C-alpha cells in the first residue's frame, strides 16, 4: 500500500482546487492623463492623443520619455521599453 493519497481516499482533495488563484484583471492606464482607463470616459484624452504623443505608460503608469520628429514619435518606458507612432497632421 502507498502513502500517497489517491482520489478514492476520503481525505483526498484535488490539488488543482487548493489555493486557487483568482483570475487576473489587467489594469490599464490612460496614456494621456495616467488615470485608470477603466474609469471615466477619457474623451478629451483620446482627442489629445490624436495630435500629441503619449505621456504615461499604459501598463505601469510611469511617465514616458518622448522624442518627437515631425509627426513621428518614440516613447520609452524604463520598464516596458519603446513604443513608436505618429500623430495626425493638421
């Protein structure tokens, strides 16, 4: 006989259900104001982002280092790296 529990033992519990981790809810932040993107409408922020590069990292809310050249921009987060894009030209 084995010392390891089996599914037939009355004291056995499934290890997959012990200490179950709840699902992860990703929190994203507004690239313009840095507030939670899940709260508020951020209509003005989206309008700003059409003509200006982002200010905050959408993953960690850190302020970005932004370099612009014409309508092209490069934003760098110290933790998440580089993002590139362009703004609308008037």
